[in-house]
C-alpha cells in the first residue's frame, strides 16, 4: 500500500483532525510540514497541491485532496 502524505503542521487543528481519522483506521502516513513563517503554503510547490494555498493537503499515490473533501474522505475510511 502506498504511503499517504499529509501536508501541513501537525499542530494545526485541521491537520490534526485528519491525522486522528487516519490513526483510528490504522493507515500509515507521513506528515510533510509546511512552514507558514516562510510562506511555503503560498509557494508554487504547495499551490499545485492546493490552489487556495491552505492546509491540509492529502496525497495517496496519484490522488491529491484538500479542504473539506479531505476530512470527509478520511472519515469515510472508518466505516
């Protein structure tokens, strides 16, 4: 199974909600920190993940999700 990547700082409430869902279902994941002080969330690399420059972003192989869709999908894995 491909390693899931969650982009954003773990201390962010929105990122933490996704991480809790992934932990509950036992999905292996990697946290990729986004440095807000350096404005990495507005950089071209992150904007390819999330065109709105927000966190979290979620990658599972070729699938890239962000925003509320991400939270809904991660919770769906629990069912």
